[in-house]
C-alpha cells in the first residue's frame, strides 16, 4: 500500500492528489492510503466530480483501492498558509513515515507543504527530506530530482547539499556528503533498471575552479570524493564545469548528475520537466517521492492545478515498490 500525505490544504496538494489518482495511467493494481483531513478530501472529490470510491481506513482491508485516514479535521475556508494547515501538513508527513517505518506502508508520496508557513507557525522545520531522514535515524540520504522532456530525454540530479543559503554552501560541502550523493545516485540508476550507472559530478565554482585559480573546493573536496567513489567501483567522473555538464547529460552521455547545491541542479531540471518533475529521497529505508513543485497558493481552490508532477511521483513510487518486492 502506498501512503499519500495530502500536504497543505490551503494549497494545491489535495487537488493534485485527487486529480492524479483519477488518471487512467495509474491502472488499478495499487492501493492507496490518503493521510489528512477526510472531510476536506470528500468535499473536494465531489467538487472536482472525480467520484473516487473513498472508504474509511480499515486495517487489513486488502481489497479497497482508496482509503482515507482522517488524522485531523481542519476548519473550512482557512486563509493561504494558515498555521493550522501548516502544522497539520507536517503531522501528516510524520504519520505516513511512521507507518512506512513500521512496515504498514510500502511507500510514502508527500504532497506539497509550505516551508515558510510551517516555520511561521512555530514548527522547527528545514525540509521534508531532513525530517524524514531524522525519523529514519539516518544521515545517509540525498535528494534526487528527476524530469523528462517531451522527447523522452531524462535528467536525474542528486544534491550534495539541499536547503542551504548560497553563502554557506562551501562550508557545508564535505567529501563525505559528496561521496554519499554519488553512491546513492549510482544505486538509484540501478533501482530504475537503467543499463548503466554513469554519474557526472559538478564542480562548485565557475569552470570547476580553473585548477584552483577560482576556488579550491574542487581540488580539496570534490575530486577526492569522486576518486574515492571510483575506487569502490562506481563509474563517476568529475568535477566538471556545471555550465557545460548538463548539455552532455541531456544528450545521454551520463545517467545521473551530482550537483553541489540546490539551484545548480534544479534550474536545468525544471527547464525540461517543470510540470512532470519528481523529488525522490534516496537512502531512506522506504520509498518516498513527491511532486517537484510547491503549494501554489495563487491558484489553489480554482481547479487550475496540473497534476502531472504528482502523477509522476505516484508512478515512480509504484515502480520502485514493485521492484523492491521482486528483489530477494
């Protein structure tokens, strides 16, 4: 069973979730547990005229496709970013993770939450990746973003650092973090069933530091991490100047990229897969994916939200879950 935390109800999370579940591309083999405000979901199901056959959660009900776990009923007509909605969105992620860690769920798909609203509500929160890593008691995780263009060309980007201000990237960048990202990126390629797992690693500085003339992180941190990965049998290359690297990745020379910081990897990814990009947390003991977009308060409640990214996140969770069950 795949769990879906429905995200911030004042954003588009519930809308894209239900629209994605109503798409024919999903087929009818997977079962889903929606974690959130059941009253809100039932109302939205009627409003969008999707007529998804929701049932209340019953443990062991293996023949029910869509079940609702009513964790918290929120007031109606909350303003965008309301503290109640922000706090509930985090609680629903935690509940989904707990059920994954206990083995009740095979995977967790998380609909968008709003970091600013969560922090403003009084919650200590860096990001969902960090929260789930803490709950799983592991620091060996990485965020991978996947996107495909209309011609079927993929970008798969793992991040060595995630939600860090630009001025702090260098001091947060360690050889260990880069090694972990390279290793997990290579494992991800195998999990996806790719015929090879060739990982390209970005430099941090322009022109990959120009041999130390424009920064030394490539020499002191990134290159040693790449070499260590190669000694363990991983097909890794770099550090390479990021401004040219993504061209070669896009044409198929490499299967995945390790970027040094958030926007270095996500700008090219969103250029080619803005509406269908997926966020996959590598290294967790369970599958976790999410759409690669935010709460989009500006279009929430207007039936304008595109469910393509959420659909892709659910499909990836299905694929990875099937593969894990088939692997001895």
